[in-house]
């Protein structure tokens, strides 16, 4: 199933072919193939356990896989994981962002610059502890972390889970802006029809294998939704779900 | 002040500094009890050094690091929790150690002794603490990042497993020198309590780690001094001074919350 978005002369930033991931003798991803054009946004949808996060982990080379994952040469990837556990670690926002600077010195943005890029006031927040931030603020700090070394690609695993609706809206607006201003390619996992339709050009529907890959407008197609989530499914936006 | 008390004071300060600094990570990793139990593994090493007549630091360190590697390996292979593995290893080591150590030396091995700290012991403590603190500083942020999110850490190219192994090696070093003055049963205190006190009153990592080291050295220095004045074993006195500081910090925090 080797589907491409455009013809072969297009500038692809990522080409995945026949990707299979086997964990503890279970096939989690089965023969996944797709290509992604530079500067676009791809939403990855699918039911729980469909292998979305595992796909991200394979793309980041964090687990063993078969098949081929080819990023274009010299590509820099930023990653915002689904969950972080701050627990009761007494760490300030500035200290957290400085970890990125020390791990990747060249061309790295300072804490102040990345915070203002994600719409946070660095004067107010730099010295605050991560553990006292709101869900929305923490998510933005994680995005600030991800963009600190000016990546070409951003991977977001449910970037607004646990964030209130207003912050969610603001985070997607900000992502959109970052993508346009900096020509960043974005891959995001989402459960929200509104996010898929309004903020992504392409969609990859996954349930162990690829169910659909193409334009994101197809998310509104009931027969496709049924194929992805099973019969009787009506995919709603978060606002509609209340 | 005699030469011996100066040696034991310097050793105490070094031990407190390094154990406090390394302990600050141990407490964040929720491995406080692991640190405590791990220290008991040193007992058979001490027994061998007494029986065969070599420096106890070497025996203690060899056993500590050996067990740390076994724990690290088993955890990776079996995914058992560290607590379970350490629990099993520690009781075995304690039992074997108690049977092996000649009775006159047993109390000293368990609770520490500062009356015969030599220049060599002090030099070892100085050098080993410096090494442990230096290398811990270089991996501190990596370990914290790995705690916040292993995926995030790995995505920056960090080898989380190797960093953890290096950390366990450094903990073994710090605990091995600590045993001299605090004893195997109580050395876990130096890893846990100063960090717990510091965490109560710190709002960032830098302050937390520095405060933990300073509190570690204050506890052990005051314990050593009390021990030489009162003629009692140093280990329990170090623990008592550290716990007093901990209680004062808790009380101060409580008062700050209560008072308008």
C-alpha cells in the first residue's frame, strides 16, 4: 500500500515504506507506507490501541521496526510526548528549557525566545516551577522545548489532551502560525474532527494498518469513519462533546 | 582537636556533600528506599576486607557496584520493580555479611566509627567525593530529563540506560565512603534525609541540589563532632542531627503556611 500525496518530483520530508512493528510477539503496526511533503500538516487518527503512538516512536527511532523510514537528509525533529511526569520535581521553566540548550548548543533559541514564540511571558514564567503550571501552560512549555533548536518537523502526540478548550484553540492557532512562518512540517495525533479538518491538510487513518491516507476533508465521510472506528460512530469536535 | 578528629571531620564533610548531592537525584527518582537498602549490600564486602586485610572502602565499593549492575541488568531484562530486586538482594547480603564479619568489628561495620579514621581514609573520601560530584553534575540534567519523560530524553539522543548505570556507579562510590563514618545500616540516611529536607524548601533544581549537599555535610559534620565529644558511635548521631534539621524545616514550612 504505497500511497503518495503528489507525484515523485515533490519534495518529501518523510517516506515510510512497509513499516512493521512487532512488540512482545504482537503486530502493532502492519505494513504501513506513506509519504509526506515538506511544510504540510498530517493528522493521524484511529481508535485507542491503533498504534498511533507506536508509529511516532518508530519515526523517532525509539523502538525496533522492520521496513523503511526515510527522513530527508539533515532533518531536525522536535517532539512533544503524550505524557510527561513532572511529579514533585522542583524544576523551573528556565532550567527545563536550558536542558535543551545544553544537549544541542548550535543554533538553539534561548529560553526567553522560545517562550515568546509559544505566547508565554518569559518574565512571568521563567522562574516558575513546572509542577505549578496549568495544563495549557505546561503544554506550551513542552512545545517551546520542542521548537527550541529550530526543528524542521514537529511530532505532537495529542497536543491538547488535558487542556481546556480556550487553550486548545490557542495552541492550534499557534501551531498553525509556527508551521506557516517557519515552514515546519507537523505530524499530530488527534481525536478531534475539528482539528483534523481545520488544522491539517492530510490525514492518516490507522488501525494497525493504513485505512486511509489522503486529504483531511475525508474525515467528514461517515463510511470512512465507520471503517476506522466501527459502525454507529459519529466523530464530534470537543466542543460538541461538551 | 586531635588529628584523628580533624580527619574524621573532613571525611564527614566530604561524605555529606557527595551523598547529599547524589541523594537529591535518588529522592527525585523515588528510589530513596532503594538507596537505603542498597547500602546494606556493602556488608559482605566489608567482611571480606576485614578477613583478608585490605582497605574496607574497596570491599564495600566492589559489592555495592556489583549489586548495582545486577539490579540494573535484572530491571532491564525482567521489568521487575527495583524495590523488589533490591529487597531480595539486600536481605541476602545482610544475612551473609553478619555471619562473615568477626563480632568485634560488627558494630563498627553496622553503625560507623570515627575513632580510627586515617589520613588515607580522608584522602580517599576527598578524591572519591570530588569525582562523584563532578560526574553527577555532568549527568544531572540528563537524569532529570529521563525522569520527566524517557521518550523525550531518548529523542534528544540520550542513552537513558547507560546514564542510569553511570549514576548507580556514582551512588556506589558515595555510599562506600559514607560507610566509614555512618555504618552500613545508617548510611542510607545521608542519601535520603538531606534531599528530603531540601525538597521541602526549594523552588528550582539548582537550589535543591546545592541545599541537599550542604545539609548533608552539616548533618555529618555535627554528628562527627558530637561523637568525638560524647564518645558514642558517629552513625546514630549523624542521623539524629540530620533528622533534627529535617524537623525544623518541616516546622518552619508549616508555620509559614499557618501564619498570615
